C-alpha cells in the first residue's frame, strides 16, 4: 500500500511539475508567455484534464470537462462575451428569429449575478412588473448566483403555459414573481399617429430586419405628411450595429454618427449621407435603453438632430461579434467599443437625456401609510394568529379596496377569504395563508397603488415639445 501511494505521488509530481516549477505559478515573474509557450501550456492542460477525468472520485465526462474549460475562459472576460454550446446556440438563433417560448426578458451576467437588461414589450415579464436592473437571485428556488446567462436562461425557459417563480432582488429587497411562460413574438417596430400630426415609432430591438420593418411603418406616416416624430427606444436592449446606422441615415443629416474602436486601436467612423433633415424629432430613453439604442440617442443628441427625453440609459458601449464554430457551438465576443459622434464614451456611463423626466410619480393620494407595520417575515400567519404582520395585511388590503373588517391584528375567516382572493388576483396559489411571498406581494401592491404607473410623463413631455 505504501509503495502504491509513492507511485501515485510520483506520477502526480511528474504531471504537475511543469507548472509547479515555473515562477509564473507563484506570481513572481512578469514574463509574457510566448505563442509557443502558450501552445505547450494548452497541450499540457489537455493532459491534466485527462488525468482529472481518470482519477476523479465522481463520474466526469470529457464533454463536461471541455464545457467547464470554455466557461472558465469566458467567465474571465466581460459580461457580454459568451460561449454557446450547440444546444444553446440553436436556442439563441431561434430567439433571434423573433419567436420563442419564455417570459420575455433580456439578461446579462454582471458581478457574478444575473441582471435584467429589459423586459420585452407586452411580455409576461413586463406584465408581472419585472424592471430593468432587477437582479434575478432565484429561479424556482434555485440560487443562480454564479450562473452564466445561458444556464440561467435554460432554467427560466419552459413550455407555454407553465409557471416559473423568479426571486428578484430590487433595492436590497427580495421579491418573488410568479410568471406564466408564453410564446414571445418579437415585432421590433410599432407606429401610430398621435394628436393627428405627430408620428409615434416604437423600436423595441434592432434586429436584422428592423430597418426594413421601420421603412414599412413609415409609409403610412409619409402618406399623412407627418413631419414630427417621437421615436421611443425605452427598454430597447440594442442589437445590430448595421441596422441602427441604416436607420440613423433616415433621420440625422450628413456627418458622423458614431466611432467604433477595435483592440488594435484601429477606428471606423460611421456617417450619415442624408442631405436634408425631414423630421422634428424627440427620442425617448430610460434605464433599459442599451447598446444600439444608445448609439441612436447619442447621434441624435450630439448632432442636434432632435431632443432626447427620459432617464439615464443603461451604459453598454461595447460591440459583440458572433462566431459560429464548426461543431455547432458559437462564441459571442466583445470585439470593439463605440463612442458617440462627439467622441463621448458610453460604456458604464450611458446617455444623459437633454431633458430628464421620471415616469413614476406619487399620485398624491390622501393615504397615511406611516402606521402600517413592516412585515417581519418570521412566520406565516393563518386563522387564529394575532400580531403586527396580520395588522399590516389588514391595513394594506383595506387600502387596496378588499372588504376586510376593521384592522385589529386578529387573523379571522374574513381576512383569510380576502387574502385568498388577493392571491388569486396575483396569480399565486390561493390558500389564504399569509406566507412570505404574499407579504412581499402586498408590499409591492401598496407601492404600486401609491405611485402613478398609468400616466406616461415622458411621452407627455415629448408631445409638449413637438406641439
């Protein structure tokens, strides 16, 4: 036994000595690895991977090792560079085709967490109240901290009609959303005429056919001889650089639109060839406007082709290139940074609107919420319970219009009936227990009641400017 142990130790030393004997392993050298040294190190890593596969206690396939190596490399890059397995790439191309099953959110991995860039318009996620910059902590009680975007997306996706519970961290609080999956159809351009003489264009994403769709939506506006436009890019997560440049050529006069800078320092300038500007323009943006949307807003702003209204944009100023691989997988790699026409950086900063307008404002309701206790969330009251959590539920339900009796902190049958109805209205399991999910839902419903989410103040400002 002792001899066998010595052999194993000797073999282990032989395998790992090339690493242990190099000063780089200790961080004591500033030596830059040559291409030949890199090739040797990669070949050596293959031998290490085989050793691990043969000696690891638990079953481990070569496919799992390769996937972990890919993911380890890409996790070291920026949040927007991604490795897609063949299955994930097939799903990605399906989504880019404009129709897929899910909840309808754009996500990114940031600081080891999964963050919402934006919910898609009219999607189950948007209807549930999920917002840009929400952090997804749990998917059906699975902690997804450290997951890649693809791993998280695979958990969130599912058959049409099935439900998924998302644990969202927002402003330091954990909120649970029960969302029913549906077919997500991405139609990237919508149009209508407002106030008889103002065209409204909503661009939800810059897909590969967005310029074509925009041209189609513009024809009715041209027939109406519309010369004033509101271009709504709120919650638009971006997309194709070439598409946004094509569209800017319709609205911004001749001159620079944006600059793209690559890792070797080379620079490409994108320009407009439009001789005469034909429209008076207001562009709407918010914290969910990212990437190509920021290129658009930045060009409008820097070239003084219109007015940008809303709130600070997301701040994604880098460009990704998609490279399909011969085995059916693919990589999406950050290959360049863009700056605006006036050479302003966007990455991590965003676009500051010319006129800042917040959309959610207090209704000024005559409601005193100062006496409502805070949910302690240390128990799940049912009939017979007495306490501040019960009192808080009664007071909130009364404000929301549910016919509870005079709030007294006692959990009776009437309160159970109204909690059951509230749970049914929220789409959660209606069993009348004041569980933690219901406590969170009551707090959220009260916040929504006190804030005007129906009036679109940003759109009203745009109409005011054009009138």
